C-alpha cells in the first residue's frame, strides 16, 4: 500500500486538495497551507474534512477505500524530483 503526499492550497476562490505534483490550475494568489500523507482517497478526504471542520467524509462508493497503487507513488516521486 502506497502512501502519497497530498497538498492543500487556498486561493481567492477557495480550497483545493490535490496530490503533490499533480496540481490543477491554481490562481496566482494560491498558497500552500498544508501537506499530509494518505494511503487512499477516503483517508485523504477524511483528513481534509477534519482540517476544515466539514464533518464526517462519506465516500460515494467503496472504491474510495482502495489503497493507492505503488505505481502511482513511483510516478509522484518522479514528478516531485524534477
């Protein structure tokens, strides 16, 4: 089971959670506010919800509990090392 690095960004439009190295387009005023590791989407979203006191995260389906594959961790490390 791979543990991936996640980032929480804030900008004038709100908050964004993403995998480190896989950032979507962020506004110029975006600032990194937190990083953490998680081993599944459910774990990542639960941590994100806790950070912003959004209550209990309820996944749409059971795939959120699937562990991240080692291949994704290897891909993330290659991107971050650039």
